[in-house]
C-alpha cells in the first residue's frame, strides 16, 4: 500500500466537505478557525511518517486529551479507576447532564466530559499537577519539547464553561470529585487547550498502537492489557453518540475533539491523526470522519 498516495488522494476527495461544516462556537476562541483547513498524518510502527495538507499547523486537541489523560491515570491508579467512572457508551452528547443524575454522579465512561472530569480529579490526587504532567507526557511522546497549552482557549472555555461547571458541581455533591471543583475545571480546560499538529498527534498515539510500549520515548507506558482496554473504550465511546457510526464506517478506535481533530489507532500497525475544524451535529469533525472512512475502506485495514 502506498500510504502517501492514499492520503494525498483522500485530502483531495474530502475537499467538498470542508465547506459543509463550521467550527465549534460554544468555545468562542475556537470559532475563528478557518474551516477550509485539512490535514492528515500516519505514523507507522516501522518508523515511517506520512503527512498531507496543513500537517504542521497546531490546533487545539480538546477531547483527544481525554485519551492521554486516561492512559496516565490507568497507568498509576489501575483498575480502582472503574469504581469512579464506568466504561459503557453513553449514547448521549459529550456534555449531557441528564444521565448523570439518574446514575448518582458516576459518569458512563471516561470520554464524556463528566468522566474526564473524574479522571482529572484522580490525576490531581495521584499525580499532582495533572495538566502539566499531561503536557510533559505529550512533549515526550511527540518528541516536541515546545508543545504547550493555549491559554487564550483555556480562558475562553473557562469563561463559557457553565455546563462543565454544572457537571463538576453535581459530581462533587455526590462525593465523586475529591478536589476543589474550580481546580479540577482549570486543569481539565488547560489539558483540552493543548495545541498539537497531526504529525505530533500521530506520533504521540504510537504507544496505543504498540500495545503500550512507546517507540518514540522507549518507555512502556501501559501494560499490553491496559493498551487494549483504552483502545476498546476509544472504539465504543471515543466519538460519543456517533461511536456506532464510527465503528461501522471507520472500524478503528478513535478519539475526537471539538477542535476538529481525531486520533485513530490500528493496533500492531499505525496511528493516524486527522484534522479539519468543521464539525458535524455530534461534535466530530465532518471531513476527518470522511477521511478515516476512505482510509480504512480503500486500504482494507481496520480492527475488523
Ligand atoms: N468534545 C470535546 O472536545 C469537548 C471538550 C471541550 N473542552 C468541552 O469540555 O466542552
């Protein structure tokens, strides 16, 4: 398979979709991204890196940070995590409040916002400065020491983050947040604001493709079994209430973010990152989904 040719063709094919979607506007600092941008990168376990489009442009990774934060917390805290958050698909939007009250403040999974707030809370208790630890982790895993937060985006989200604050306060009232609510929210928003390019993201995802062992840093980040667990949760919950459609069309564990990025993992082979800021109605990048669908369909590669 000629991966470079394939992703160049895909970049051309998805161009019509770029005009059909708009960036997230509930975080005002994200709304200004030009929706005509598209980038895709593939990092393989045999050390190759392929890229097309605006592949050096850094964007806000938003909820893709949830996959890395979960990896950090699972590594240090282990299965005790699952007493505080579930691992079932929610079937609801990522910022939904309604299920949380029925289920006594225990979020369905770590990839909806409520679940990520709990994971952040555990990270604060176990690791300390959870957002800086995540930034340092991603600097190592992308071999890019200059990666950083976007403080403007973090502040914009903090100012408008009333839903996340509602989720966090509700969970605090149920006893499922142990740290100060404002502190948890600040670390969560900062982690979401991290800026990375698709090439950096594809490289950073390689430890998930390589059964927990990072070919970039040389560190065993997760056990083989934990890497399988995270990939499984990405497949079933990583794209919220579109996880069924992603499994059907793409057939890879994926984690999306409202910045327009999606990280996809083909265990044993490669990590793929796609970015285009325009979102569909469920908060996933429209062109990135189209690109991943074409990638697995044309290459015949998927977990199925
Ligand atoms: N799906 C997302 O990327 C959501 C992340 C965003 N920071 C939020 O909390 O709303």
